[in-house]
């Protein structure tokens, strides 16, 4: 690594700068410099040291190229800082006793002082998950923390190093009877922590259980679960058991994911013939809750998502303020955020952590958007410590939406190419063809650079085939014939430039054609049909002489059946009560409870409010007990248009939108609430057709 760093340098470099660049101590640099001259001699190269100036390798460029190619073939290589930190974590994780600094120094091929510095950096990284490194003179070093924290650190390292596709392909190897070998020693070392055969057994068993799961999972969540289980089995067989608070275990045992976790544990005990403590069931439940994507009947209409929907809307509004782009009418963005935020908030609250292998690239290529989303997130979730990994995933949601908003690019690219007119024209045509964000290119000479200062904008790209000395603006260097990697780099560069634009929130008016007008009219017809049904069937009643929720629901549904809103009262009552079993329906901080269902026995959309003659206690959406005196009942037919679901989602959101609305639904008269709904429906239609 030291030789590679020196060979690419055209000028002398100081020991201090070289040490900083490859993240090792100056002592390690000095030691290795004394050993490389022998290698350089065989290539007729010379190491020149100039006191007060630095060191440099001089000689024929072809010989340097040959040496670089040979260095790439070496099986023993020097590790980067990140690689050393990962290796140290693996060594300490596996070791049952303290590890000597000398041993780590020998394994990593660096000085003891470099190892000491690495341990300090590793401890900084481990601090957020409550892990520390215990160091005692003459004793060695070891990981200090709970078994839960240790597993989390290794799971994160696996995800970060191997990336999702690497883990997924590894897990699938067993099925296809393949046995690949990782050329990367870091990947090889990490996978040594998880027995390949056990990994295959777990994946095969999970295939049998997976169809029974009442939830769907993304590939990344599924892979993370497999790795979690494999690490758990390895550690249990080594006698390292995890612990969990008994009161908390009792609480999560009521969650719908708990029986699934029990099935998984039962499967593992049967396959591996080992006793597994109940605490593991609790942690698998938490894992499922932190990564699930429930199969829902319209994600935005779910009562448990009401608060999330409000928060997602607020987040979109805040990002709008930060970026000046209009995103409020992007239904796909909103639904994606609601779906992502549910497990994300759970992970943060339970201090579970998450890996984001793309974080460095996101922070580099979407630097401004990252800070904008981070600022918006702090405003919307002031009580949550949202880690950068989660911010990164949110940036991906907003970045995708913004690219859609921006549409075809209108960027101008200035090309500086010293290889001739033909080559520069070829490069220009490639950029126009490959990078859709670029709409115009201009070839200029290096001598015209200074003239650009008065005409170039922050959104313009500068693409050069040569190094531009003393040029102050950002530019990107490429080969005149553009490699695939360079095309990707230019595209990211262009997308960042697209996001700099600060357009007026009001788009220019255009003359709509017949198709657009027809689509608008059809949309208004769909919305208005649903709204008319809701307003016609709206009712506020007072319920008396009942003692249980079931009795109240029976009375409500009998009334709805008499008005031909539903059929089969008993069936609809059971559907409404089943919703309550799956999750709380009391709205925290209010006296309201929202019962809802989408069912084949519902004939038309309906929203009704029912006042009780006494307070009843039910389970709230946050799991706590809530005292309520008003039941809100929201019903939708099983086969319902998207427009209909949007209207019912609007009602769900209006209920908790602000304190004023909550007060209205708690204490308002029928006529007041009816008028309020009509006014909000009118606003909704105007916003959606414009």
C-alpha cells in the first residue's frame, strides 16, 4: 500500500502526509520504507528521500506500471483503516479471553501504536450500541458489553462489508450446492463467524415457515433475519445466552409477531437439538417488528398508521421548504415514507440500529439533500435521535421523488478536452446520449476557463480530460472515451446539479388538451361519488344502555344495516372487533376510538360518530389503556377504487390533524362536523385536480 501510494505521486510527499493518507502511524511508514528498496531495485526504481521535503519513487514509468500490476497479485496485502477496524472487531468477538496488542499488531501487519489508535476509533464507532473496549496493561483488550450489543455489531459489520447482494448470494449457495470463496480477506474473515452449513440449514427451514408468515419482508430484511438467527445459534452453542427484561418480554408476547418468533425458535431447537432461552423469542419478535412490511388493505387508511401519516405529511412539507420543490401531491412518496417510518421508528426506539451500506455514497453524492432531510427530520421528530443510516434511507425516498419532479434535464455541460476536435465531439455526443440530465454541451479550450467565471452558473457541469490547475470551481475528470464507471460518476454529478435548482413553486400554466381534461373530469367524478356517499350516510348518534364494546358495535351495525350501508350485521361486527385484536384503536391523548374495516359486506363507504353515555376503557394505538366516550366508525367496501381509499384516508388524517379537529370530533354537533367534512372535501378535490 505504501509503494502504491508513492508510485502514483508525481511529487515528493512527506511521511506525515503519507501516514495520514493510508491511516497508519509514521513509525509504520518509516519501518516499511527501510524494506522496500530491495523490491524497487528489481524494477530499476529508486526511493529518494529529501530531508524537509519528503520521499519519492523515481524511475521509468513502464517499470512503475509493471510493479503496480505485480503488487495487485500479492496475496498478502496491507489493510485500510476500515478493514483493520472490522478485523479487530472479529478477533475480539471470537476470542474468549483478552487479546494482546502484540498479537493484533502481528495479525494486521502494523505497529502497536497504530493498533492502539485503531482501538480508539473502533470504540468511538461501538459507543452508540453500548459496547466498549476494555484495556488493561499486561492484560490485553476485550469487548465489553451485552451479548445483544455484540451481535448487533457483527450483524452491522456483515451488512456493511458484504452488502445485501453478497449476503443474499451466500445464503442461496446452499440451495444450489455451490461453494464460492471470497477473494476479499475481510469478507472471508467475517463469514468465518457464521458456519456455512448452519446458515444453509436455517435458510432451508425458513423456506418451510415463510409461507405461513402473516407479513411480507424485503430481501434485505429476510437476509438480516437469517444472519441474526445464524449468529444466535453460534453464540448459544458457545454458551453465550442473551437476556431481556421480563416485564418487556411479557409486553411484546402480546404482539402478533410473537407466535411467528415462537415457530422460528421451535424450528431451530428441532434442527439443532439445542435448548434456546425465551429471551431469544423476544429478540426475534423485535427483529420482525423492526423490518416488517405488513400486507395491508391500503396502508394509509390503517388506524395504526394515522400518526405516521401525519408525521410523513409534515416531513414532506418540511423538505418542500428546504428544497423549494413541490412534493405534496406525490402519493407514491407519501406511502413509501409511511411504510418505511413504521419499522424505522420502532428500530430507533428499541435502539436496534440498522446498516446502510450506501451511506457514504449518499452523503457524498447528495450532500445538500442529506442535510435538508436531516434538518426536516429533526423538526418533525424532535424526541428521536435519528441516526445517519436512517436519514440515508429517507434521502433515497426523497431523491427518487425529486428526480421524478425534475423530469428531463436542462443542464449545460462545458467540455475541456486536449485530445483534439474529433475526440471532444465524440465525448460531447456520449454525454448527451448517456446522461439524460444534460441537454446542451459546449467545447471550450483550457485558455477560455477564466472567461467562464462570469457566465457559468452553479447548475452547469464542467467535464475535463485533463487536470485543471488552480481552477476554483467543481469539475470532474474523465477519460475521453468515457468508461462505464465514469458515466455513473457523471450521472451522479449531474443529478446533484439538478437538485441545486430553486424553481418557483407555481408551475407555468399550460393549455390542457382533451385527454387531460377528460382525466380530470373522471377523477372529480370518482372523488365526488365517494364523498357524496359519506356525507349522505354521515350520522352522529347517542348510544345508551350498553356495557361492552361488542354490544355497542352490534347496535351501530344494526342501524347501518337498516340504512342499507352493510349486510350481515354479525359478520361486520366481528370484522370490526378483529381489528381491535390486531392493534389498539384508541387515539392517544383523546377520548376517541376509531373502528374501521374494509369488507365484502360493506355496500357503500360510510363514516359515523357515536357518543356513549359512559366512559369505557380500551387499548390505545400506542399500547396503553385509553378512556373513550366517542366511537368513530369508518367502513369501506372490499372492492374499492383508489379514489375511495384516498377519501377515507383523508378522514382518518383530519381526525388527528390538530387540536382543533380533535376537539371538534370529541364535542361537535352533527351539523358542525357535517359542514366541516364538506368543506375539507371541497379543498381536497381542488388540490388534487390542480
